[in-house]
């Protein structure tokens, strides 16, 4: 299936990046938000990112100032911001990038299923919820996939392409080709908890917290061990702080509730305590470490 028009629901942290890379790949993109202030903020992020990328391109000698600005202008021209959900009706692919609330997502897909043309493919950027449940809510589960991009979308090269038991081969192939068109490396995965990355990463983070909770090693030593012993860019406890302790807890709680017999899914009490105290990591300035912006204090 040939894709021309792409809709993106949500223009926040992840959504604005998806809008940008789709437009850079030559697609006409409709960025939908519920409120003007959210839309303006998302479009401003895109403008800032395009300007920064154009400046770097010139600085590295990859393009002249004129060509760099021309490329940025062409990308901007392919983006249309909208507050009207009906503008998504004729899109070939609609990607949802709203907050991680399954009930809200299901309601959105129910609405999209009633609005969008029958050929429209639906994709969710969820990192942890079952894709199949959203597909059922849309009324067209055979046209539902996961397209899980990573933050920051403009720079991270991976996209997980998730198929459910009902996703057709054509829809999956089209979704994968979209990932390739946006210059990402697509990896295929079934609709399993956390897909590939988070299914491996979150239990690893949890095990590091259980180790800290038992007093087996300090947070600093656990992080140093994995950073310098395994070549990871940051240790698991630093990573948990960076992701957000509330986000991590929400993911694990959901998995434990859905899959109570899976031994890899556990909830460290030390994680619950930090969240109750409002110490959520980087975003609040303190978690297992103290933070100064994006850097550990």
C-alpha cells in the first residue's frame, strides 16, 4: 500500500518528533492536538529542531546555508497543524502518540474507526500496552500495528514494528516500509509485553533496584559495574531516574496485573517508596540521585 498522507495524534514529546521525521521523508503530515496551546508548543519544538539540524548540516559542510534552509522550509510546508479530528479522515496512516493511558487510547481508536476511510492503517507508539486491544477498539483490528519510536525520535534510529495475530501481511509490510522511509531501522516483533526493548530493559532496571534494596551493592557501584563492565552508556539506576520512576512503576504494575505468573515482572518496594515521596528522578530533580536538569548533580 502506498502512503502519502500521514496523521499524527499528539504533538508532545514523541509526537512532534514523529511529525518531523515523516515530513522530512516527504510525506504530507497532519498533526492533531486537542488544544491550540499543545499544538503551538509541538510545532515550536519542530521549528527549533529543524533550525538546529540545518545549522549543524552547514557547520559540518554537508550543505550550504541556502540548501539547508530550503530543506527545512520544504519540511515545514508538508506539516499542517489541526484541532479538527476530521482532518485525519483521508490519511493513509494515522499514528497515535498520546499519553500512556489505555482507556484514553481505546476511546481515541473508537473515534478514529468511525472517522477514517476504510483503507487507513492505525498505528500506536505505545511502549507497553497490548496493540491488539486498541485494534479491537478501532473496529478494524486487521489494520492495526505498533510503531514504537524512541526518544528523541529525530536521533534514535530504532522503530519497533509490532504485529498482532490479526494484523494482515500487507499492513505490516506497509508499516515496516514507513519506518524505512523515515530512515529508521525497523525490527519486527509480536504483540508481547514491552515488545523487544522494554521487555528486556525494564526487568533489567527492576533487578538493579532489587539488588539495591537487598543491600548487595550501592547505586553508584551497580551503575559503574554495568557502564564499565558491559559498555552501557549509563547504568540501570541512572537510566531509571532518567526515564522517570513513576513511568517505570506504571509499566511494571500494569505487567504484574496482566501477567501475575511471570517471574521477570516484579515491583521493588524501594521504587514504590520513591514515587510516594514524589522523588520521580530527573523530572523532579531527585530520585535515586539528585539531578541538575538533564545531568546528575
